[in-house]
């Protein structure tokens, strides 16, 4: 999952499942996501998918974290740390 595994170190999805999990828990709740849905476009995730290392994606508390995250009040997460959605 992590590039180097260090706290605060860079993170990039290791595979498609990692990327989808990250999008489900973060991107669908973020104002930076165009359209605020899973099929929207996020330049940070697009860079990671093309094997570039976005500086916004880091390891925090042992989990992937996006420093650019801005919670969408229309799609709040139940838990800020785990990004669970009240469905």
C-alpha cells in the first residue's frame, strides 16, 4: 500500500482495488471531486493512476490520507478518520 510505509511518507495505490477503496472512502465525500461521485474526475487520483506520486497522498495513522481533502457538506462522512458514509 505505502511506497515506503513511513508515517507522513508518500502513498500511492498498489493496484486498482487500492485505488477504488481510496476513492470510495475519500473522494466521494470531497469537494475537490468534480460532480462528487465515484465516476467524477480528481487530478490527484489521476496522477496516482498514471504512476506519478501526488504530494497530497500520504500515510497518516497507518492509513492512506489525502492532504487536499475538503469534506462536502452535502455528502458528509460519518467518521472523519475512516470516511464511512451514512447510506
